[in-house]
C-alpha cells in the first residue's frame, strides 16, 4: 500500500476511534469519499484488505490501524 494511502487510512481509523470508541468497525470504503474518483487507489485498498489479508467486510478500526502502523 502506498504511503499516502496508509497515512490517510491511519488518520481515518484514529478519527473513527476518537469519535465512536475502540469497538468501532469500518470497511475499506471508509477511506474514500462517496464518489469513486480514484478507482486505482480504491482497488489498491481493496487488494490490501481482501486479497492480501483476507479481512471481513467490516473490521475493528483499531485492528486495521495497528496493522497499517506495523507495515502489514
């Protein structure tokens, strides 16, 4: 995952956790606006989420943040 997407995803996870608590879940769609204005970046996130890590559609934001920070 490119560094800019990783940093954005971590920031979004941090924001969701701050607003809704440690148990909040999210999908990789949370890293994007409602418009698909960058399909390549969306597919990169999907690849990381689905193919690389075989994650469920919704995962705990804290888990995703920790994975991203660990460089997974």
